C-alpha cells in the first residue's frame, strides 16, 4: 500500500480536490443541463401527445359533423319527398272530392228537375181531367138538352161518367 | 478565485523558469540536457499553503470550466423549439437514456442514476480528450534540482493521474452503495455483505429444507467476498482508466520520438477512440454497479 501511494503519488488532498471537481461537474450538468432539458423534453413530449390527441378529436368531430350534415340533408330530402307526396295525394283527393260533389249536385239538380217535371205533369193531367170533364158535361148538357128527356139524360150522364171514371 | 490566482501563478512559473525564450520550453529540450520522461504520477506545479497543485489538477479544472460554460450556454438556450445545440444535447441524452434503460430495465430508475453516470461520462471524456490536445504534455517548464534538469509539463491529462481515477472510482463505488441503501433499505443492503439474515433463516426453515444448513453459510461467505469485490471494483475502475489513458500518452510520446510527423496521427485517432470507449466503459460500469446495488437480493 505504501509502495502504491509512493509510486502514483496518491495524495488525499488531491483526491478530494478531484472529487470536488467532479462534484462541481455533476452539480452543473444536473442543475443547468439535464434538469431543465428533461423538463423541456417532457413538456414537449406531453404537448405533442396532447396535440395528437386533439388532432384525433378534431378529425372525429369533423367526421361526425359531416355525417350529421349528410343525415340532415337526407332527412330534408325525405321530408320534401313526403311533402310532395302528401300534397299530390291531397290534390288528387281534393279534385276527386270536387268532382264528386259536382256530380252529387248535378244529381240533385236532375232529381229536383225530374220531380218538378213529374209534379207539373200530374198537375196538368189533373187540370186536363177537370177541364175535359167540364167540357164533356157541357157538351152532353148541350146535346141532351136538345135531344133527350130528363130521364134519359140523367141515365146517360151517369153511364158516361162511369165510363170516364 | 483560486483558479485565477493559479493561472497567474502558472504564467509566472513559465516566465520564471524559461526566461530566455518565450517559446514553449519543450523547444529548448534539444539544446540543453534535460531529462524528458513521462512519469507515472502528476508533477506538482505550485503550492497554495500546503496544498499541492499538480498539472493534472490544472487540466481537471479546465475541464470543469469548459463543462460549466457549456452547461450554462445550454441552459441559456433551452427553449421549447430546440436550437442546434439543444437538439444535439437532446439526441445524446435520449440515446444515453435508452442505453441506460437497457441496463436498468426501468426508465424511472434510469432517470435517477442517469445524472451521475452522465456527469461521469462527460467529465472523463473531456479529460481524456483534453489530454490529447497539442500543448498538453509538451508545454511546460524546466525544473532544476538535485543536480539535474527535469522537464515538467504544465498540463497533464487529468485521467492520466491515479488521483483523479481513484477519486472517481471511489465516488462510483461509495455512491452505488449509498444509492443501494436508499433504494432497498439499510438492513437489506447491509445483508448483501454481512449476511446475518442467512444465519437467522437457518432455525426457521431447517425443518422444511434441511440443506439450508449448508447453503446459507455459503451465502454468508459469498457476502464476505462481496466486500472484497467492492474493493476490487475501485481498483479495477481506477486502474483501467488510468492505465489506458496513461498508456495512450506514453504511446503518443513514443511515436513522436520515432518520427514526429504523420506517424503519430493514426495513434492520435486511436487515442480519441480509446478516450471515448474508456469514458463509456467507466460510465456503463458505474451504471451497472448502481443498478446492482439498487436491486434487492433475490431468494
């Protein structure tokens, strides 16, 4: 040991001095280089991870909104189709109804006209009947007064009335 | 303060011992008979009180200064959107952290050990490479005494001095043990070395497994060996680094003596690589020691 120390000039003071030197290096490297560098690197790593995450979220959102938009457009198209369909149906129905009601009206009008005609006819027939009977009575009166006696006359009147009736 | 004083003193020394030329004194080595040998130890440059400042300590201070400046510049430039320096540092730190993960297998544990290991790596790397710079080991002064003139380089790679490597190795081994105490608790950590638990277990489990009476004393003995192992760690860490870097300097000096131009260049590159590898090995071994110390012993 003695020999070793003598050969290599090992001096505890120098040893400590070198240790102190290394200590300074360790401290400086750690405090000034590694620590802040690590901090920055960590921070950057986290930021990159976060921005990647954000980008993914944004992309997902975009896809979602795109899908939503498409869906909405599709729904609107469908709705429009439906509206057109219903309006068309409605139009058709309304037309039908109008036609129907017109037909009905015509029918009623025709019916009314027919009834009136029938009534008219009846009345006319009645009138004609009374007129004819009066005429017959008159004429027979005239004839009978000139030709027949009272008996015959009334007999004939009765007979003829019966025939008429 | 001391650094400034010391630098002034250096200049005085240069001027004082080498007054005839303002050139580096290495140039004058051919003209006068100066013994120019590489010593195993760092030479003292000057004294402050009874504290000896060696040339390797000067180098170490330079490295500390350089790293501090670098760290401060980096701190000033840290921003969310990294500049060139910051992204470079981030790439290195990220890579080193991944490498540490492969040893610890746990990012949280890596984060805890990482500053220590990374500081060791940077400190050793810079010191290794500083030792290769031209001028370090060749600029110096001539000291006359004991009837002979000895060339003393002003700077010497700090890791080519056993004091530095021993300090680092001691730090690594003691640090790992302290870290172990913090991570697994003092009793468990103590039992890794002086395995009282193994003896305490014998009467409790002897009915279930009678072999325990043979196994656990062996376990306890292994624990004692661990203590020697810790000392061996210090020795291996310190001497490996010191030996490699010192050998590199000797090699370069030898090559320069054979032929000073071109010839040392490939060896220079080799030494750059060796400096990196040795720093990496030291740091990785420290990481491994910390990891081992922080895991509770499996039963």
